[in-house]
């Protein structure tokens, strides 16, 4: 999992990337390709 300053660039890496908010943190999750996980905050 990457911890990134800007999740906008990471969301553009793949079509299946979803932006999710959990417990005040923002996550990028990707069901089809789990190596694109990222977190901010």
C-alpha cells in the first residue's frame, strides 16, 4: 500500500480504482488489481 500526498494521480492509474473514505482516511481500492491500494491521511 502506498501512502500518497495526492490520490488523484493514483486514481488515474487504472479504470477499476475506487476512492473510499473510512475513519477519516481516504483510500484507493482496486478489486481487480489489489496492488493499486493507496491511503491518505
